[in-house]
C-alpha cells in the first residue's frame, strides 16, 4: 500500500499549493466557518491548516489515513457529488510524501486525539489537547523524494501558487473566513485575509479588489439545465497581463480550457477585442451533466454537452455587455 500511496501522491500532490488545496477543501467539507493556513518556506517545510469544523472522531483517525476511505460518499453515488472531496486519497497521499500530523476533536467528543504518519508509516493515535475542529500539519513535503523537491519552484512562486489556491476557494465559499500566514523563520506576516462575507459580491471585492467590484457586470443566464452566474469585468478593466479568470463548476474551482476558451471567445465575439478581462463565473447544473472525477486533483471537468455551456457563456456575457451599453 505504501508504494500505491506514493504513486497516487504524485497525481494529487504536485506542489505545496495542491496539498493546501486538498487540506482546505477538507476543512470546508467539515463545515468550517474559519480556516487558517500557515506556511513556511513556500509550504515546503510547513503547511498547517486549522479549522473549526466538525472534526474527526478519534476512532476514525486511522481510517482517514487509509486509501479510498472517505466519509463523504457511500460508493453508490459517485456522480452525485456535493462535497469537495470524494476519492479518499488526499490524506494517505500526503502521509506518503511528508510528515503528517492530524489533531482533531469531533463535535461532542470529550477529548481530542492526534495521529502521526511519516513515509506511509502510521503511529497509533494518542490523546491530545484541542478545543475543537481539526489541525492538519504537513512538514517537509517531499523530504524522502529529492527528485520531486528539485522540481519545486522558488519559494516566492510556491507561495504565490498557495495564495492563488486559497483565493479560489475563498471565492467558492464567501461565508467562510480565511487567513493565510507566512510563518517562515524570522517573519510572521498575513498574506491574505478574508472575513466572512454576506454575499459573493462582497467576497469578490475582497479578493479581486474594489475596482473589480465597481467595473464588473453581473451575469445571470440559463440554458438547457445549466445556469451561469457571477461577475465579469469590462475589458477596459484588466489587472496587467496576468489572467485573472476564475471559473467554478458546481461550487468547485476548476481550470478548464473549454471554459476559458469560451470566455475569451465571448469577449472577442461581443467586443472584437482579445483581452484577458477579469472574471469570476459560476456554472451550476445537475451533477449528472458534468464529470468532476476526470483527474485526481479534481480541477478538470468534462461536460456531457460542452457546446451548451460554451453557448451559455457567450450569450450570458453578450447579454450583460449589451445591458451595459456595449
Ligand atoms: P476525501 O476528502 O476524498 O474524503 P481525504 O483523504 O481528503 O479524502 O480525507 C479522508 C477523510 O478524513 C474524509 O473523508 C473526512 O472524513 C476526514 N477528514 C479529513 N480532513 C478533515 C477535517 N479537516 N475535518 C473533518 N474531517 C476530516
Ligand atoms: Mg479531501
């Protein structure tokens, strides 16, 4: 099982940002209202995610570390996915590539417990002190695989990738408070902070800036079972050359060429201008119309009918731009 976990880990955990994404998703699945992420050295030496969610029962801690054990689906319902996680791979994978410690106190439990795994070897759970929620600490990612370590980018770019992952999840869950701190030796600074927001618009203003909020068109369109909502800036508002286009499918941040292509096409189509305008768009549909289980990292999706979604993005944006006098 150790070798299987290490291979799976390669697909789930490419870099610190992918570990952070998995851990924060677990916190969100546990109904956390506040998630704090501490990293050191770009996440290479330390990633610590603290949440106030429902926690893990002490008896279930070893289970949480075993492969394909998930509390989130019963096996019969793979297509009907409402949680971020469902494959039961993240924790075993992280335990195979770093020193992983999980400390948790389940709601209503009289005490907390902690469990440690390193190189796939799980130490027995022990009682611990924690008032509630879960703290997952991953130290020395890839310490046993120097080849993987070598592929990490500079501390700065790994830190930026972590920030990007957090911002995407913060947009997906406006009501949850997020704090990202760099706790590298010799410094302790807040890199990102978003208090709980009452609306998506508030959260987008926090994450993408007031300028975006003021320049963005509100999108709301529907087509054959697909709904498109969110905000897209006028192409006159852009944030340099970087692409700030955030796409979500059924609440999950995704990176999808078809979707970004459709968005680009829509701007081209309506304004005859090829600009990377800032946008945060949310596609929702019946889960049977989209497969999120294409890749272990779950950031790719496959629509049953991509043509409808493409058309929806073009017409939704066209409509919003026309309404704004373009
Ligand atoms: P998945 O999220 O696909 O179920 P993971 O390996 O990410 O698989 O997590 C395994 C299990 O550990 C989860 O199904 C959940 O029961 C439990 N778990 C992990 N992180 C947390 C957390 N922060 N709070 C509560 N439970 C958690
Ligand atoms: Mg998970």
